[in-house]
């Protein structure tokens, strides 16, 4: 057995060109240092699933040409405005977009974690979100009468990738209340995690921490990346870097500015 | 237990929900998406949707790049979906929450014929559904910078409820792209009381700064504090 705790580049090895990669929403621990490393490696043709939304992470990957298909319910920079690379990629048709709605993605991951082929979900009927999705079905509730309901196929991404406060030496990862990360790991074939720090105890033996812990059983690799969610936030640890997000929004509004951003903050490995 | 939940990019609804909780002495339960300090959820990002699916979330807020007179909202794109002229962030949870939350309050600051249209180009979520479709939820109102509309679910139409101070019914008609009902008497929206303003400025604004630092700073000049 190889060591579960390894360097960032080693940890990211399972994320291959063309794979289906799942990442969490912008406020749940986005692995931004890892994302910059993937861009430096020149990853491409990704099918990115942002569970259920994304901000800078999806925008950077789109702008750097890493994404072929994007499956999510929204991409924006929140208070910092529209996501410029996402917007221009959709308008120019350079990324295949699978528009969805937040609970649909959660339900599809929950189907995968249960090992069942689909999950029903309320809502959606009569929307263009449903009309655009040929992979979804409407059936009549077999336990009801004249009660149409949408079925969504299970989603098992090749790799789930997120950033968390800490892991122990066995690769157990503390995620706290960001429990959709646990569902993501249950659903994904492999899970790669970056953490702020290594915890010296055994998270599974600590009664106050174990309920918020993803067992190492599901984890392929862990890399230590202090401030690994920067410039996004890590709940309970640090807030979003507002000045940096404003700078990104300003630069990425034009292709030259985005190239300048990539050079300064991704290729030259500059961090806060 | 009464619960109000606030989604993404919703600083004005967040202000309203926190204000309601301040006035109610800690109730209703309030959950702001993206907040650690102001949420009652512990089961991750999916709990809001599971909770709402059971009917446990009473109030939610939605907006739209376009909103039409039947209460349909568009959070996706303008023009043909395959070749859009403009793109918005996406539907978020609207294609579900609009159906299952009993009181959805629509908000759109920009009141113009560009935003309030006869028919949306993309239906992120419809204002109403066929009788046999499970639909306990839907819109009850639309708040803009000019006025408050109430929504009549049976006829799927808006009715002008009140016009904000300093604006007129003609101005509302002039800037609204859809037809709506106009009662004979349309009152002026009451301005907030001194006590309401005090609560917003002293109590609510610092709480907002956790999730909406820019909004809290620009509107109230407030920075983050603990609850």
C-alpha cells in the first residue's frame, strides 16, 4: 500500500484528461491550490460537475481551456459579478453545458451512494431545465395516481476533489457540517483531498469529530496545502479574499487580462 | 416551526429574513446560504432541499434575469438557449424550490421592460403548474424598486399591491413589460419605521457582512461581527 498522504502532484494523478471530476460549491471547500496545479499540468477535456454550483474554480478551468462539458446549476462570482470565462464560453459555444438545478445534483449523487440507478425528485415539470435534459425521465408515481414525477440517473464521477480543514495520518478527513462532501466521496469512484493540516490523533476515535469525518476508506490521496481554498473561503477557517476576487473579476473581463492573471497567480505559483 | 431560507446572491432577502428574526425575538428560523453563523442546517448543502421537499421551509426568495406576467422566471439565458445572446449564472435551486416552498417572494431591483417581460425566453421555473402536478409552492409576491405586486395563483397574474414612495402607477405601467391587474385604489408602500431602520442598521447589517460584505459595506457601511 502506498502512503495516502503525498505531494499535491502525486495526489492529483487520478485526475486524468477527459475524466468526470466533481467539485463542491464555492463555500464548502473548493480545492483551489489543486485546481491551479491541474491547470499547470495542462489538464483538458474535463467533464466538470460542480455540486451544485461554482464560482472561481469553474471559471478558471473554463478560461484555461480545461473543460469540455460543464454540469452545474449556476456559475457566478457572487458579489463580485458574473463569471467572465463561463459567460463567454457559453455565448461562444466552446463548452458543452448541462444546466441543472441544485437538488437534482444532490439527488443524483445520493442515488450513486446508495448504489441505485436513479432518484425521483419533485419540481422540474414544466421547466425548460427539464426540457433540455434528454437524460432525465418523467414517470407516473407507481405508488400514487396521476402523479408525474421526474427520475434522475445516478451520477458516479470518476474523481471527487475538495479542500478540508484536516486529515489524520490514516487519511480520515474532517469535513464538519459540509456533509455533501461525504456524499460526493461516497458517490465518486475516487476521492482526492487537500487539507490545511494533518491531525495527529485518530479522527475516527474522537467522539466530537467523528460525526463530521469522511473515513479514509473512501479517500485515494491527501495532500497538505495550507490555505488551499484561497482565494475562496474555508468555513470556520478563513473568509474569501475580497480584494483578490475583485482583481480577478477585473482582469478576467478581457482575454489579455485573464492570460495575465493565469501567468501571475497560476503559472508563477504566487499565493497570498 | 416557521422557517425562512435565503439562497444565493440574495442580500435584500437576507436583510428581510434577518429583520423578521430580530423583530420576532429569534423566530422564525432563518437560514442564509453560505453562512456558518446564520443557518439551522447541519447536514450539508442538500439539507435545505430535503427540508423544503417535506414542506418544512415556509418562505424562500427567487429572482430572475427575466420575470414574466405568469410568474415564470428565467435565470439562464436570453434568446435561443442553444445560441444565447446573454447568459446568466443558472437556475440554482429554483426549478425545485419554486414548486415546494409555499411562499416564494420574487425580488428584482431593476424594474424595467428588459427584466419584467411578456414571456421569459427560458423557463427556469414556471409560475404555476397543471392541476395534477405536485405543486404546494409558488409565488406570492414580486418586489421591485418601484412597487409591490401580489400574485394570484388561480389566474396566474400579478396585481399591483402598492407603489413605493416617490413613484407613481403610471411609472410602474410604463416600465412593466407584462399586463397586470390594477385595483381601483392602490396605496403607497409604507416606509420603514424608525425602529425598523434602527434594527436594520444596528443589528442586521453586521450579520449580513458575513455573506454579503460588499452589500453590507455599501448600503449600511457595516463590517462583519459575531452574532
